[in-house]
C-alpha cells in the first residue's frame, strides 16, 4: 500500500473515532434549595440540547435528586432516576421533550424541561397531570419549548 493511501486511511479512521465525543455537549444543571427563580429549583430549568448530548444534574444543595417524569419522555427513550445527593448524568439520544422532577420537591414545583431537537412529543407532555406548583411551572417551560 502506498504511503499516502495509508495516511489517508488513518486520517479517516481517526475522524470517525473522535468525531462523536467532540460534537456532543454536556449541559450542567444545579439542584438548589434557593436559586434565581426561588426555592427548590433546577438551575437552569430549561435546556435545549442536541441528540447525543448529556445532561449532568449536580446536587449543589443536599436533599435533591433528578428523575424523568413518567409519560414525559420521547417514545423509545430510557427513563432515568438518580439517587438523593448524588450526581447523575443522562445521555439524550431521542428527539423530543424530557420532563424532569426532584422527587422530594415535586409538589413544590421543582421540575425542569429538556428539549432535544424537535419537540416531537409536546402534546403528550402537555397532557400529563402534575401536582400543585409543578403544573404551573411546567406550563411555563412548555411555552418556551414550542
């Protein structure tokens, strides 16, 4: 094999191997007792991501977790559930909206929304019944996603 052919082949393989991780982004979300928008919040509470991106939920203050809300993730997406006081990283492979809650503070409105690509499941997400302040907060977030 000619030297230029080998070099070209190696360059193509390297481009394929290293392209994925370079393109994906990691979005950081703090779980807070008090943030810019009040008490018991994810900060930021709305993220626009691309398929393949990750979101890392950081327990900045104690007593929080991050969990996908049942029926508020795209078809075929894997639900996730972090543990209290532990960081959790989620890879978002499917396009659509992902509703997220802090289990202990769900009724207090500690929710977040992640839009990955097109909001393909917006109607299904809007139809989910949520408790107390979570309903009002999610309505605001859904308005941003459309």
